[in-house]
């Protein structure tokens, strides 16, 4: 049994990554921060379940994922005919490039974020965790409570869709290689 | 090594740097033989790089203080805020009040009334008087059952003063779950929608000399509170009034509680049974 406080510096360092994950899940910046706050509070409540020495980020992602899934389930019970994904994936402003870069790259990155936003949330999160966070498939599977094979098939489908969307981009927006 | 079938999953795992040992070697050999396989690995890696390029700037955004507090284990659950949006403004007002009242503790120590009671009364007043939807649990149209309910729950006879002569009509009442004893609350409203509350609870341990009422006044952020101990109970009258206005109401309340009007019939408030000399 372990009742020690969670490591301060690591908790603070996890916030940006949790916000990014939450924003990818919800497609909505304000909702994402609510989700992160809830997940952090739950992490403190359940801090005995974290084993020091293991990956704190992965543990926090697991909690965040569970909070999101539970909230979405209850939102669907309340309004069963409204798809939350359809509702939040519209023009919610989360898929933006927050830091200005060069004009061309900015347009291209915005395009890419929009395309990721059009993927189903299950594929978005796997894509983020594998390609951007560079987590092992096994870690992702544990965080999402799904088999490794499911992680890989979601990832493969997400990549294929992104590739097709990129091919449909106007030629002027394609990356110059 | 002879050709071993390389699956799409193998290629993907290889591109993501997640293949080890023999399988990794077999993929390396396969892509060395087949340019199309090598191109697919390159595609995946380029896509990963683009995604990181697109998403990494999000990490540089400034952290909201509420998330820092939550990460340090200092915050309440976010869900509470979302379930009770109507209380958010009242709660922040209440917190401000609590901070202001705290500084008064030393000055009020000698009154015989626990200052926490006055403070809690102000907070409770701010919380419920701002609640548009459900400021009370039992509404004025059930005044008789409200009095019976409060009497039963608090273990002391509840009298609900009639303040219509002062322009205040009863809104209703509720029980406030305190840390120690339950507190009764009745709320009144005038034509300007100004709300005042009377709160009381048993205070046998307050140490006030029996039969002596000490009237004390304090105000913070526009909410005034008169509070006193009479017999076995502590009372607090709170409202957005100045001292003179609130005192006028307090005199009537005190008078009616000292000599309660008969429950049924006459709505004409009786004058105070005895002159009241505020000591505060």
C-alpha cells in the first residue's frame, strides 16, 4: 500500500500532454481542460494504485481515457439521438495551429489537423499515442483496455485514411519533398 | 534467409520502431529486397514526423492555473463545477466573504457567539439568496409544515417571524447541514427582490449568560449580519441592508421570537415585548 503524494514535477510535466490527448479526444479545447482537471483529481484519489517507477504518463492517460469514455456514455444516455462525435468534430476550433510558423507550413499543418479531426475518436487517440507520443502498442492497449491487435488495426486504418485525404489535397498544398 | 512473409502489421511496427529480434531482421531483409516495402516504411515515418510537427506546438501553451492546482492535488473535481453552474458565482462570493470574516474573529471573540456561526450565516445567505431556481426547500405556501419540519429536525420549537409589516414576505425555508448542529433558515423577499435570511441553531454550549441577548453586527461585501443568542439558540439575520435597516428588521424578529404570535389568525406583528438594547 502506497499513500505517498504523486511526484510533483512529473505531474506538472504531464499536464501539456494530457491536454493534448484530451483535445484530440474531444475536439474541443474547453471541454478538454475540464476532462484533464477531472482526470487529475481522480489520479489523486486513486494515487495508491500508481506504482512508483512505472510510467506516470501512461497511467494518467489511462485515467483520462476512462473519464472520457464514461462521460461520453452518460452524455449518450442523456441525448441518445445525438452523436457526440458529429457534434464536436464540426467547427469547434480545437484543430488549430496555435503557434505561428511560416505561412506555407501553417496552412499545411492546419490541413493535417483538420484531417485528423475527421477521423473517428478511437482512431485519433491511437494515432496520437503511437505516432506522436511514441508509446508502445502494448502500453496503448493497456491504457485503452483493448487487445494489441485492435490498437494496430485502428492505427493502420487511421494512417490509410490520412493518406487518402492527403492525396485529395490540392497539389499546391502538398509537401515539397 | 529465405523469404518470410512480411505482414502490414510487421511493416507498421518496424516503422514505429517497435519490432525486436528475428522479426526485425526479417523485415530489414525484406525491405532491402523490395523497394515498394521500403517506400511504405518511409511513408509511415514521414507521416509520423508530420503529425509530431503539427501537434507538438500544443505542448508549448501556457498552463491554466486550475490544472496546475489539480495536478498538485489541490483542486476539487471538475465535475462538481459543471453540475452546479448556478452556484459558481455565489460560491466565489461566499469564499470572499469567508476570507473577510476570518479577520474579524479576534475582534468578535468576546461576544459569546462563536464567530464561525456569523461567518457561516453570511456564506449561507450569499449561497442561497443568489439561487434563482431553488433558494429554499419548502416554499411559503406550506409555512405550517415548514415550521413543523424545522422543529422536528432541529429539536427546538421553530417560530417563523412575520415581516410583512416591513415589506418582506416569506419565500420559504430550508435546513442547512452544518458541520456541527443543523441550522434552520427562513428567507424573505421585498418588492425590490432583496432577500434577507434568518438562520438559527441550538447554542447551549455558546457560553452566553442565560436570558441575556447580545446583539452584534458585522458586514462584509455588502452583506450585513446581526447575530445574537437568546435562551438556547443562536440567531443570525443577514441581508444586503445597511446597519440601521437591518437593525429595524432585527428588532422585529427578536420581538416576535421573544413573544411568538399565535400560530393561526392575527398577522399583525406584535411590538417587542421588551425594549431591546443592542450592545454591539
